[in-house]
C-alpha cells in the first residue's frame, strides 16, 4: 500500500473547492445569466452603432475619392492635346 500513501495528500482543499463550486453553480449561474443578458444587449447595441458609423464614414471617403479620381481624369483629358487627324494613305507608285 505504499504506492497510494502520497496520492491523496493535498487533494483535500481542491476537493472541497470543487464540491463547493458544484453546489453553488445552480444557484449562481441563473443570477449571472439574468444580469448578463442586459449587458450583452447593451454591448450588441453599441457594436451596431459603431458599425453603422464606420459604414457611413467609409461611404463618405469612397465618394470623395471617386470625386478626386474624376477631377484628375478630367484634368488629364483637358491637358492632353488632341491627336492629329489621320492622313489618307496614298497608293504606292513606282518611280
């Protein structure tokens, strides 16, 4: 029996804590769940508000960037000279 002499040393407090948690869990968990639901709803509401704000900011930045691209394209088109008119080709003649 020397094999099992040191096995249970130190398990007393751990075992008591485990039993205490098992007994207290059915009492405490419903109370925590009841208080956690309003907190979760508040966090989700805040997250949705942040997401909508970010979506609006991104849309505004995209619109401004699109306007800038259109302005630069218009400036490039105005600054580029028109290509010369094509010359009609002359038939090949031998000397």
